[in-house]
């Protein structure tokens, strides 16, 4: 009888330990955090105006065609062409204006009916308060529209947790070379780290 009692006790303890172990959450690949642990206190809204110089011509272009479909050469909208960019961003529209950063990324001709681009850029700032910080811009850019709006989907450095929108408008376009100077107005909402110390 004592043997049966010991066996039942052992089985009960085993079941109890097994059920407790099963109730414990396993190792997670994530954890919930308080926003204050990353100094998320207040947000700041900033307007940035820069001029993007998309130069396809010459001996040192800032934008180069990296791929295209067989049908691209006969497409009125250049559908299927991809272009990689490292375009200067300046504080004015003139080529000799001060460079404040670079637009690095890719755009593709993604519309069969009109010249419509899918744009994926990192605006990498190299001057002033935002030196070393980036903004990620993506969206649809219909070149013939007067103003094109794209999303700001993130950032780094001063622009951690950034979101907002970018408005692009053509300043000058050389239709023979494809070179263009485009004004970008960026409206960005981001975490204000400076408020953590006040």
C-alpha cells in the first residue's frame, strides 16, 4: 500500500511540475518596454527644404541605370527601368549651393501608362544639427505632377522614430539628358531627445 501511495504522490508531483512548466512562457524573441526607457518623451515637428540634383549625364553621374526590361526601350513611360542614386542634396537649387547631404537609394519606373516612379531613398544629412542622421523616404512619384507626395517611414540618429511626408516638385528638368533638380519639402515628426534633459 505504501508503494502505491509513493507512486501516486510521485505522479501527482510530476503532473504538477509539468503543468507549471507548461504555463510559464517560453523564451521570447521580444519584450514589451516603457517608451521612457528609450527617452521617448515629446515629439518635434520640423520642416526641411532641400534640392536634390539627379544627374544622369556627364562623366560623373549621381544616378545610373542599373537594370531594365527588354520592353523598356519601347515603353513611353520607361516601364521596367531601375536607377541607383547617390544624389547631392543642397540648400539651394544652384549646382554650386552648399551640399547638406545625399539622397541614396533607388527608383524604378513602375507605371505603364505615365512616368510614375517607385522611390526608395535615404536622405543622409552631412551638415548642421542633423549631421549623420537619416530619413527614409518612399512612395509613388508621378514626374509630370506639379507636387508629388511620398511617405517618410523612418529615420536614424536625430530622426529616430521619424514619420511624416515629403513633397517633391521639379525645379528644372533637362529633357535631353534626364538631369533634374527637384525641390523636396520634408515634414517630419520625430522623438525630441533634448526634452529628456529638461
